[in-house]
């Protein structure tokens, strides 16, 4: 029997001690804006947006329902433990909530029973095999509170909508036996692997799993709402009929019999997991999730997870206790609260994939900021958590950017901003991308990359990793030498605030970047070059102090007297030991900050009342004085408990109202661990536990050959039939009579739309377009859609749905055709039909077909 059913008393004692002991007697209860439950990656990320687990349905971080439900029967009396259904079933009284870095525990009481419901995600950074596993343990632990034995059963179910982007997608479910486990799995019928890119999206390929030990299962079934009702009435999962195929109508349900529960604790565990099959498209090459790199499938991973639960329970309890001690020693109880809420969110904002050599590549996503993947100014703020715990993961997040910058595709003298739109890392899409220097972040991203490379070298004790990319690092240092001290009118990481020239904090970043390059030169033995860049950074710092000085603070911009801003980039002056800025500068700034705070924290600068959570914590560290740190952190901790927005932590909020301005669930909260980097002994202790074996990363994938089969307007405009009026049913079918529609040349839209090639003007809210085209048998191999859409587009081939695309793009790109639509194509005449919907801003639609063949 798996050892997860026989946890040793020592393990249980450690877990109980960590969960039960408050840090201090006078600490206020923590009320997270949203509570982490299942937190693995941007697609498998489930939260409770309420104080009590029964007050609201659980959600994906985007706010879409990802419902988990739990019921308990105690001597026949039924109560809800999780979720709001069935509505006529009362909730069991929740008595406590504990959140730790890897665990969330709810406590309940009622009907003479005490129960703890624990969600454990073993996010242990020193063991990437475990960290990458998409498995969360959900454990029910019950004991009698009145001295009497009680008959106890629990029901857990997970909605199949977790495996769908929208609740109306059709899913297929099945029951599978996995050794001593039994599982239910569900996935969409369509399975459009990596078929969509964008921000407000959920995964709709791969499979959701719910598994438990076979000998502990009382009943297991694919149910709908009637299954819960049946359990509530009888304890059974009987259904009058099979659920509909809609994702929102199916749940994977398991009932567990806990037997007669007395004074000894009885435990039952369910595992929930997600097999995404393929995780990332990396320069047109599909990457497997890291946990699959050695050939494991989901069944193998579930078996391992069951066998290792006892070990991982011990490891998680010890990890949580140790990191909480370090956070408490560094910043007190309020800092602990920030850290424990940030830890899993930072990891769940990333996807860990494997390259062609099986080496880890880490891809962050810009959640509700623009959906970009591998954004450098997201990597920079989130890096402290990864620098602290895993130098390997720091390399894994930097290598994709560095390899891209070293490729012929990147021709600019500064660092890239991003690698594309999640989950497709095929090249920068932000600003001018690879086309122009418009709306780039040249000083920002170059400084970020140099600083992070220096921090990595500092903790590893050598600059060997930097040597592989020395031409790029040297080029960026030269750019900062020429352009960094007094930045031109440009964006920085706080791009929501708009362009700003002569940005003082951006100048500070450039100075830190130059000093970082000097450190790397020194570690490589280039002593003369190191001294030249050290002298340059010292000179720039002295000039900065003079040019930025204002009355009682330092300016937002060199040419704007009477202004101020957070100088969070200066944290690296002490962390990396540069010593460029005098103490009086930091003390002057801190005194100004303490006088300028609002109820919920320090604004980002004098222009608005909003702030950035990550930067506020960095700013709180600047003076090195604990009283200053506490003064800036206290309002932030107050905000966590008071914000009206019940979403995973936002890093952009109003310091007066506490309301979310934008962003949520972003991995940048990993930056909240910055203060632990100030203590070199703490940093070394954690970083040295990185157990990932060394090995060479694979080179950047060679670009595939893309050949037009049915040309779009970017190659040769074509004639289409189109209408702006609702055409009625069957409009997408080949046999539909479209002769009454207008004739026009592609593409369709307005000239101001980025990347648009206008053949026919379309300014309304909707358009339907159709055309026929010829195919040869040889054209069918590697066939993909070639699409530019702004906004939502639905594409049919021979009347069969080929792709459904949300949001907008700014250039043409290839999109996978659904298997059913691909099967509907034939040599000879075929029909392409498209519907596009517009809401605001630019608008455009054009579709062709291409063959994509991997480079040999």
C-alpha cells in the first residue's frame, strides 16, 4: 500500500506543529485576497476568492470558474466543506485558515467532529523533478471532538471546466486504473494543443486527473450536479443519466469512506493533477513539460506521487518552517505573511519545460498585463525568489532570452523585452518587436540582464555562465555606457505610467548594470576592463547624486524639480557590494518615503496614488534600517487584509483605496524575497541546496521552413466574399450560397491596425468572409493556418471548426488546425470561412494556409 496512507507519527507531528503554532500571540489573522489551493503553472492555478472555503466557488486566477467541491457526511448529516453547491446543504463551520509556502490548511468543526482540509503542492525548489510535478495532494484529516465515534464519508469533485478554455467546450471523460490507484480523467474532445495564445485564456488541451487509492474509494464517477445531490441524500453517486458533454456539466467525483472516526486522526487523500502533454512552443518547436523529459507519463507520475507522499509531507513541513523563520528574522511577522502568499504565486506564474537535452527552461507569463512570455522586466522583479532558492532556475529563465539575443534575428544593441505571447515563445512581440526600435525598453532590459547575470555569478562564485554570452553582455554594457546615465524618452518596466525622459530611477538601473558588468569582468580576470567600468559607474553615481537632488528627496526625472519616485533599483548597490551611493542618499529618500505614505503604502511616484507591490518591498530595504523596513511594510500588510478585490495578489494597486488597478497572479511577487538576499549567509544556505545536475543546454531551435499554400494578403491579396450582416445558420458550410455577399480583396479592417494590409475597409463590429481554394495531396502535410486577427476570430475549413482565436495579434502567424478540420480537407476545391468580432481599437482579419516543416 502506498506510504501516503501510513504517514509516520513524526511526519504528522511536524505538519501539525507547523500548521498550528501562531508566530506571535498578538498577530492579526491573515485574510488573503485569494487563497492558493492548486498552484502549478499559468493554466493549472486554482484559488478560493473568499474568507471561508464555502463562501464562493473556486476559480482560475483569471476569475473563470474552476470549481472544486467537497461535502462531508457525519452520521448521515451532510455539510459543505468547499464550494457553494448544493445550495441547500449547510456549510460546516470553518474555524481557522493557515497558509504556508507549500501548504494551505482549513479547519472545520461540527457534529462532534474536527476536520482539517489541506492542499499541499510540493513546490520544493531544490528538487526540480518534484517541483515540476503537476500534482497537488488534498488531504482530509478528521477526529472526534466529543469523545464519541462518528461515521464519516467525504466527497471531492473537480469540474471538467478545469480542462477547457470556455465552459461550453465539449469534453470526454474516462476511468483508469493505475496500479493501486484509480483515477478519473477529462479533456476536451477537440484537443487543440498549443492552439491559442493570449492573456485571458485557460488550457483546453491535455487532461485533468483526480486519483485516490483504490481500496479507500467508496464510489467514483463522472457526475453532474445530480451526483452531489445523490451523495448528500444517500452517500451514493448514482446518476439518472450520463452528464452532458459540456465541460461545465461534468465533474470528476470520488467518495471516500473514513469509517468510524474516534479520538485518533483518520486521513484520506485525493490527488488532483494535470497532464498538458506539450507545454510551450519555443521558436516553432514544441517543448514537453519538464516532468516528462525522461519518458514519464501522467500515470507514472501519479504512482510516484502516491509512493512519496510521506517523504514530501516531511520535506514540505520542514521547508515551510525554515523559510518562515528566515522571513520572520529578516522582517517580522508581516513580512512572513507577504512571503508565504508570494511563494506559490510566483512559481504558478511560470511553466517549467525541458529543452531538447532535457535541461530546464522556465517561462514566466504576464498575467493580466499583456500575456507576453519570458518578459525580461517580469524576470527581473521575480528573480529574488529564484536567486535565493535555485541558481539553476535563474539560468533556466535567462537562457531563452540570451540565446534569442545571440541569434541573427535580434539585431538591436540592447536586450530584448520578451519572446512572444504565452505559450508561444517565437520572438518578441512587444513594441517594435524585431522590426523597429519603437516602444522598446533598451535601458530597462539591458540593465536588468546585466544585474541578474552579476547576481547569479555572485552566488555561484564564478562568471562561467556569463562567458557563454560575453559578446551580448559586453554589447549591452556599451549601450548603457552611451545611453544609460540620462535616458532618452522611453518606457521602463513601469510602462503603464507611459514614456519618460531623464528617468532618475532608470538611470540608477543603468549604473547598477554597469557596475554589474564590472563585477563580471573582474570575476573573468579582465582586470583593466573591470576597473574602467567601476570608475565609470562611480562617476555616474556621483553625477546622479548631484543632478537628481531636490529638497529633501531625489527627483523622478533629472529635469523635473519638485518631483520624486521610488528608487527601488538601488537595492543592488548593497546586495552586490558595489558601495556606489552614499548612505545619506538612502536615508534622505527613506525619510521622504515615510512622510509620503498613504494608508496602504508608498505611491510609485508623485504622479499617481497607485503603487507596485514588488517595488515597495525593494524600496523598504534601501536604508538597511529595520525600523524603515517595518514602516513601509506595515501598510502593505494592512492592504493584504483590507483590499476589496478577492483575486490572487495584484502587484499594482491604489494606496488610498486599496483597490486593484490592474495585473493579478503575476510571478513578480517573487521579488518580495529581496530582503533575504541582503543576508549573504541565508542566501548561500538556500542556494547551495540546488540539487539539479549540471549539463549543457540545447541550442536555440533552428527555424522551420514556412511555405505559403493559400496566400494571405502579406504575400498576395485574394478575392473573398464578405458581409457585415448576420448570415444565418450554415454560413460556414461549403454548400452555402454566398452569391449575395459583396466581393472584396484581403485583408479586411482599418489602416491604423498594427501589421494590417488593407484591401477592403471594414469598420463595423462584425464581419463574415468566405472563399474557396485548391489543394493538392502534397499540400496537406504540415498544413497550418496563417492568420492575422483583431479581435476574436472563428475559422472553419469545409464547415468544420479549424480554430477559435481570442483577443488580437499585431502580425501574421501560423496557427494549428484542429484534427477534425484537417481531416475534412481534400485534394481539389475546399472552402475557408471566417467570422471576426471587433470591440475597440484597431480591427483586421485575414487568413491563409501555410506548410510548416521543421529544419533538418
